[in-house]
């Protein structure tokens, strides 16, 4: 049985269709690869997702697809990363999130992010980090990670682009450098 969340867009003038968000299954891997390649214009993110699925960092319950009319139009993945704190902690990284170019601007990416964050909260995860556009992610509660004492592992990343969202089980002592698994080396 597949778990679905139905988002109704009746109040949104940009889209009149219903969007179903559900867990990714192994049957979705090829369509998701095509989606990621189309959305990013390259295959690196598709390789990243393939490698993460095979790693200890993979969180199957936080790998979601968005469907419209039974067609996968969006995808999001949250995976575990290490926060080198005292003590070290396992937190989530949001990467990647993608929507087919023809479906962008309709709220699908936002719906995936909101659903993923709600599921992360329900799992008791403490924190989510993301490297992304500083004008986009704050609408979901992300703040510059440095404001929480959390550092990017990449020194050249602008401070405002590496963000974090504390969830309800976040602790103030969760400070330090985030370490991503080797799978992220492909992007």
C-alpha cells in the first residue's frame, strides 16, 4: 500500500490539478533520474540520489515524489549528515529537490518541502540543513546556519546560502561543522 498525501490546489490560480505526494518506490528510480537530469540540466544530482539510496545516510521515509495525473513531476530527498558537535549528532540534509521545468512555479517544490519537513518533524529529527537560494528557503523557516552556530563544510559558500531549520527536538548545544557523506562529492 502506498502512502499518499493529497494537496488540493483549488485556491491556487496557478494550478487546478491535485498533487499527490507519496514515498518513492524502487519503480520510481528511472523516472526520478530523468526528472533530476531535466531539472538540473545534468546528471550529477541523479547520480547523487542513486548513491545516497545505497548509503547508510539514506532515509527511505524522507524520499518523496510528487505526482500529477499519475506522472512524477517532483522529487525530494532528505538524508542523514553528521553535525560535529559535542556530542556529535545526526541531522538531515535536504538535497536535492527538483521539479520538471514545465511544472516549475506551480508550488510543487514548496509542497514537497513542507511535506518532507512535516515528516522529519514527526520522526523526531532535530535539524535540517540545506545549501540553497537565500530568497527561497526562509519561507519554510530556514535561517543562516551560522546564526545557530552551525558551519558549512565548504569555506567558499556564502553564509546566507547555507541554512538550517531547527525542529522541535533541536538542542541549543547542537553547534559545529556539518559533514556530508562522500556521495555528495559528485555534485
